[in-house]
C-alpha cells in the first residue's frame, strides 16, 4: 500500500471480527515492531510479546474490567502485542520507545488491511496494581520484563474508509 494511503486509512478501530489473524500477518507486524528506532540503540531492553491465547486475553479483560467497571480494554481483539521494557532500560525514554514500537505495529496493521488501536489504559492499571496480575505470569515471559504499551489488532468489523488527514495538532513555523 502507498504510504499516503496508509496514513489516510490509519485510525483507532475498536470493533473487530471474531476471526484469527494468520501467522504470516502476525510475523509482518512483529517485524515492523522490530524495525523501530530505539533511543541510544538500547534495543536489548525492549521486547514484544504476542498474545493470541483467548484464555489469557479473557483474563486480561476480566482483571481490568474488575478495576475499572468498564468494558474490555482491548475490545475483544483476537491479537494483542505487548510492548515491554526490561530492567535496566534508560528511564527517561521508556514510554517514548514503547510508543514508537507500537506505532510501527499500528501502521503495519493498517498496511495489511487490519484494524488496530494502541492501548495504554490496562497497562496503567497493571502498573498501579498492588497484587500480582492473574494473566501476566501465564505468559511465561523471561524475568525482568514490564509491559509498557499495547496494540490490539483484528479484522475490522466494518469497512475502513480512507479519510483525509485532518489537521488536529497545531503547527508553528
Ligand atoms: C499513547 C496513546 C495511548 C492510547 N491509549 C488508548 C487506550 O487506552 N484505549 C483506547 O481505546 N485508545 C487509546 N489510544 C487511541 C487514541 O484514543 C486515539 O489515537 C485518538 O483518539 C485519535 O484517534 P485516531 O487514532 O482514530 O486518529 C491511545 C493512543 C495513544 C497514542
């Protein structure tokens, strides 16, 4: 897809079909995340976890819904990428790096005709939580990794149409 088209199709989509994403497409989004820049080339302190296990996704949702009283933070998406930092990552740029990695994945999802949304809400709740998470240990991640940001991905429930890029951020020049 032409990059201009990716930009005009990109948006946060929160309604997905109940349909698995093929491994070939997951690999392309992983690769997009891996191709991100990271401040001071601190690549070894970041990782991407791929969650497709529906039991884990359900307990992630249930745990967060209990805290917020609101709906599923990842909107029943069949696939969630967790962007993680590792102990020792340079403090001042963790969120920046996680955001950039997520954006690469979000744009690649758009490029592949998929729907996606970057999500911080349940990560924030996870960070503020006193007790251990019920679902995170089930992912069997190596020690020392911490979720920083997420991208929920699925097939769009309705067709995504191109929209002109509206000027929503002031620009001074
Ligand atoms: C740092 C960041 C955190 C976000 N967190 C959430 C979130 O927790 N839940 C959600 O539904 N959308 C989240 N979004 C998506 C924004 O709400 C969305 O990008 C914004 O409303 C603009 O809409 P658009 O992406 O369709 O242009 C997040 C986006 C960013 C960049």
